[in-house]
C-alpha cells in the first residue's frame, strides 16, 4: 500500500481512558491514521474531542449513525477502511452491525457485546460480509504470551494437565460507584455492563488467556461468584474450576476487591514434561520449569534466536528494554493493519500477522459469562460449557 489505513472511532472522546489507549496503539507503527469520529453521545464533548484531535470539521460527528452513513458515501480516496468502537459494551452491537453493513472492517473493545445472542448475531454478520473484526484482548499481544502459546502448540511441555490463571485487582474494594467514579458506575451497573461484574470485566481476560495459550477450549466449569462490597449489584469476586476438552484441569480467579492489587494478571500452565509462568507485572519474562532439569528464564527481545517467530514478530526493542501494555495493544493493531493491507493489495499476510483475537473469541467470552453466572446460581455447580 502507498497510504495509511483510515480509521473512524465511535466513543473514546475527551478524558476517556480506553479511547486514548486505542489511539496510541493505532499510531504506534505509522500504519493507521484517525480520520473521523463520533467520539461522545454528548454533542459538545464530541465536537470538542474531535477538534482536540485535529479532525477535519466535516468529519466530526455527534452520532455514530450519521457518521457511518456519510463516511460510507465518501469517494474511495477518502473512505474509511475500518471503525474502532470503544463505547461501553452495552453500546457495541448496533454500531458494529451497522459498520459491517456499510462495508467497514471493525475493531471492538471486549466484552464484544452486551449478550451472547448479540455476539452470535455479530459473528453471523462478519461471516456474511467476509470482513475482518479485531477484538482487543490486549494480553494476547504480549510477545512472551505468544511464545508460551507456540511452546504448547509445539508439544514442548508435553500434554497439558493443569492451568492456573488469576486476575486480582483492588480498585473496587469500596463502593466507588456511589462516589462519582464513572468507570465504576457503568461497570457495576447490570443495565450497562450485563449480567456479570468482575467475571465479565476481567474474568473474560483470564479465560481468553487460558484458552489462547493452551490452544484448547473449556468444556465444563464450576463457578462461585460473590458480591463482597455491600450494596453492589454485580459480582466483584469469584473463582471457576475448569475442565478442558483435551483433559486438562484449570482454576480461574478474578477479583476486584483484592485490596492493594493493581492488574496482577498471572498464568501458569503445566504439562507432562514441565510448566511455565507468565505475569503481566513482569511481561518480558517467561519462566519455564522442567521435571528433570533446571528452570529456564526466557526474555523478550527483537532478534532473540531462542524465541519463536510469533514472539519476535511482536518484539519492538532489543532485550532489556521494557515493553508493556501499550506495546501489546499496538501489536494487536499492527497485526490487524498488516492483515488489512494484504487484503487490499490482494497479497497473503504472514501467518504471524493473522494472530489476533477475532469475533470467535468474542462469542466464547460472552458464553463464558453466561455459563459462569448459570453455574454460580446452580445447586449442581458443574455446568457443560454451552454456546
């Protein structure tokens, strides 16, 4: 291609945390430029946000429907290539479906939709249109997470037997939703967040990471969710026992009332020959432990001959330079952009660039929420994972 990909954004206006993260990630490799936006449901905020991002005045919109209608009618040399949706999840489905109908590829925050039924409809629309969808499960963008996945796929650890994944946070240890915290307010509101709180917000990340690294799927689970802070309407803590299709057993913990914790995501995977551990607090490191020899410490770094091509493809700096959350997010956008460039050019994207979460992971994430809520409320507890 002889130009950047053109992006439009829905949501993510002034002072919106995740919108700014998406824009940083999209800008990181110089492959994408933001050209249009309906950045808030508040017209004043939408216009002010668009101006602060130096968008052309005629491409600053105050509602997404007008934006999608007008942008779809643009001439080829101006038309957007894809739409990024960074609204709360109750406002994902309608703009995503309309964007696909108008011929735009889509990037969307997780959880993918408000309900499992919506996620299934969105998957059907993606398949019908043949367009691409990136679901921003950020942690799959880390190089050493990709290294872990490749080691499992190559049989390095032998048959996988055990998976522990945990995601403790402490930011909801108080009733912050009643104290003016906007993020807490919508994430703990069933009308805007859905039927799950912590399990929908961060439990889905842990679940996705477990399935991504193992390359396996959960077929049964047993959940126990709690509301620890009096007055809260959705779960803020929980644990899930999991059984995978290939026989492995798993334990998942997600809590937003682990006082003092920040984003302490960690996963351990054990096979017949050894195990490995990755933690987001030390993302450049993958610890590999062996049954019959000393442990190894693998480190991220561009050109590291001891890593897989999927890991080095997503390394940006030489070893010893920390790469973190923003770079992982940027890797998702870069891989998505490279895949779109190849589609537009009629060429084949490298396999490493096709490694990003899609609508399929979105459907499984919503099914995870439904099955966890069902199991936690059941007296029988063990629930067959249904989609």
